C-alpha cells in the first residue's frame, strides 16, 4: 500500500490549483477515499463541484481485463455553505477567500460519487484510477484479510485533528505541567510559540503527523472522534480543511487505506446552549457527518453512521456514539469500583452543555437498555463467539487525568461512558480507543479484580491541543482542590485511579536553553500491530509514537525537521482472542533518566520505588517495569534484575 504523493503533487501543479482559496485538485473537490473494506471489495467515494459522471478503473489479480465502473453523481445539499456565521465570516480567513467557488461569487456545491466494488479476491492489492473530467487520480487499495490470516496487520489510531481554516496560523496550548529531566534547563519562561504554545500551527502539525503515519504504512486508520473543530463560522470549511489533509491538496492518506471513524462532540456544531437555533445547527452538523460516511447498518436508520461494526481479518472494531445527552431522569447507575467523581450524580451526560432538550431524535442515547446499548451487547457477544479480537472506539474517554476526565473538571466529561467498562471486561476487549481530553494517555482497568483487565488509550494528539493532566504536582486544577478540601465531597477523590502512563507526566523534557532535545508531549498516534500464528494465537503490540520537532534553539524556536520517536509505553498482549494477556516488555534500565545506565543509582532508586518510596526526581517514576499493568509485583522485580544483568525481559 503506497500513497500517490508524487502523483498528487503533479496533479496540483499541472492544474495550477494549489491556492488555498480554491482548494480543489483538478476536477476533484475531494479525492477518492476508502471506507468499508470487505473480503471481496472496497467502497471508494469522492466529491466534485460539477454534476459530471466519473469512472473508476480497477486492475489486479483475478481480473482478466480492467474493471470499469461509472458513477451517477448525487447532490449533497447538506454540505452547502449555509450557516449565516460562515457566509459572512471575515477577519484573517474571510469566506470570500477560503471557501470553494464554482464561479466568481457562486459557492461550490458537493456532488457525491460512491462505488462499492465487489467480487475481488481477499487480502489482495488492486490498483485503481478515477477519471473525472480532465483529471485522473491513481492509487491502490487492499481488500480485507480473512479471519485466519497469518499476515501482520497494522492500525494507526488517532483523534482530535479538529481541522479548521484558522488552524493555518494558530498554535495550540502546550501545557507546562510536564516534568523535567535531571540537568534540563527547563521550559523557557514567557508566552507564545515554543513556550506555552506548541512549536507548530495546527495545520502544519497535522500535516507532518500524516507524513509520519504514511511512512509507517498502516492497513487502516481508526479515528475516535473530533475529526473537525466545532465552530459556527467554519461549519463547512472545517470539512473542506479535513479533506485537504486526507484526500486533497495537502495529502492523500485516506486515498490509500480505509478509515473507521467515530463521531465526536466537535463534529456536531459548537454547542453552548439549548436554544432551538443551536439544536438546528447540531442536526445540520450530524447530517453532514452522514453525507461523508457510509457505514454498515445498525438496524436503527435514524442512528445510521453513528454506531456500527467493522470486521477486518481477525479484528472486529465496534464504534459507539458518545455525543448524546441524557435526561436527568435516565438514572444512570455506575458499576461498582468505578470511583466516579463527587459531581457525577448531578452531571450524567457527556455533553450537558451542548445538547440540552435536543428534539430531533437522530443522535442516540448510550445508557443501559437503550437501542445503542443493546446493539453493543449483541455485537460484542457475536464477535466474541466468532473468535475475533475486539477493539472498541468512542470519543469521550471514560477515565482520564485530563480536563474531560471527570465531571469535576469539565461539563463535557466522559465519565458517563464508564457504564461500558464492565462490558469491555466481560467480552475480553483487547483495547478501547478514545480522545477528547487531548492528553496522550494509557489506563488499565480491572474492575472485578479477576486478573483480566482492559487497556484504554486516549489518542487525542492528531493535530489540536497538547494538554496536560489536571492533577499534576504544582498545577492541580482548582476544581479538584475545592472538592478535596470539602469534607462533603471526599478528600480521596482522584481523577483517574486507573492511570498508567501519559506523555505529559511520563515523558520528561530535556531542554538546553531554548532548544528542546528530547521528551515531552507532541503530535502523534498509537500504532497497533496484530500478528497471528495461524493456530488461533495472537500477539498485539501497542506503541505510541510522536513526531518530534527538531528545533534550532534560536530565539524564534525555529523547527528545522522532524523525527518519529517512540514513547516509553509499549504494551504487548499474547494469547487467543478471548484471553489476550499482557506479557513483559520492559522499561529502560535507566530508572532515574540520567542517561547513565546501568549504574548503582538506578538499582537504588528502583528498590526504593519497589518498597513504596517516593520518586527521587521531579519526574514520574514507573515501578511497573515489565508493563503488564500489575504493580508492584514480584515479576517487576525479577524482570528488573534480569535486564540489569543483561538478560531478557522476563
């Protein structure tokens, strides 16, 4: 699988359409993108400004002659520019220069072309060419593998790209809560780029992140929400910007591999009240979502494209919708051992500030006994009975130390989604993918204490904010402090008792003046590699990667290049699909991160940590040395001694 970057560049150059004000590629408004991979085919979708039929030509194994299919374009009126705030937008990015026009003063419309190709061979690469007017675009796709495949499968998982036109010049927050390594001069003081705002603009950050993903060549992209930013004055232009990145002027990541996406809160307008006009815009945004995505049926037409099941080889991906708002009478009963926040009984939903009194009935509730809940139970049970590896995605992370981790710190927390945690354990889910808090974080919960737990990943570092945890030493959220100081609220409250790792707290920075040398939180993605042995046993590796900006260390915090680097949070599962267990993948022996290892201080500090002592440096020390999610235990101690002696991670 290989992206047609050179072809894309040539097409843009040849047509002279590289201007952001126009932002089409030849006769394409959106280049072909892939979804719904099956054993015998793939759906290819693209958009044009004109009502002109296109043709798709496919070549590859099993085809005696090229397969040629023609389209009948369908107008998508919901994708018209129609928000008053957008049509009159001015400022640095006025509508008149950033929207797409089919003629001077005439905003372009969206004609959808969608072809579901069938009858091909499983797990086979095919070449395709789409001809649209005077333009052609070529790339490849690969049909889904069989459940018994022995081929390795790679997923790239990321969320919260939150694209918008104004992201071209906006540098997002970069929390100062990250600890420093010994010898670091510390994050430079002051405000602005390279200090409390990130080195890169949102647009450049996401562009460079996509380039790194392409170099890793995943089979599929999984995106648990907030593909676009929620803003009234860019209601359609934010989608234009998303497609520039993923199937357009900037890049063509999704033209070369399929995507499975969950809806996020920013995908349903920008919220803020229960006014009728706001709810009408929420419905408008919800329908925009379905105009772009065609997902497998869920038996509830009003909720189509919001929750669904995807099978890809031995993997089943269950996508849920967490953006609904529950009524105060819904009577959510959180399962035992979930450590819900003191505010939770009054704040039951994930979007209480957004969807109050939403009256249109096309965004599902997620509570126990609802249509979505019952469907999820049914599909989880079916996937488990079929012997599948199960991944689940939704947007609002249920456990997080970030801003949206609890109802104490956010009116849009994911705390209500904790009702799904026991289902994840019951059906032996291999991984849950979420976003929303924009804190690259891994949690591990075993609510019933039976020894089988679930890894939860916040993957919200695609291209928007780079936030820190809300309870970092020295910078605890004032709302948390208020709850802890109030005896009626319970002083033992912690935002996420299942936290294991975060880029903010577990990857300390190393600065030399104004130059960041290593560490810290950056744009990136979770890479998931699935490898079967053909006999019903699997190994799954989860590794968070980040796109480190090589910086000059000058007064302008100039970035001179990029390097894909791993974080220190490798998780490896092994076993049959219904009993995947963590196995040791040991941390670095350099426990105190002083770049001298192994040395006596590493041994001393590890033994101190193992005995329950404090962390000797202003960094987060990790006693779970073998990364099995259980700590401290004897296996951590044995593994440390083995690696210290030059042996394997045991």
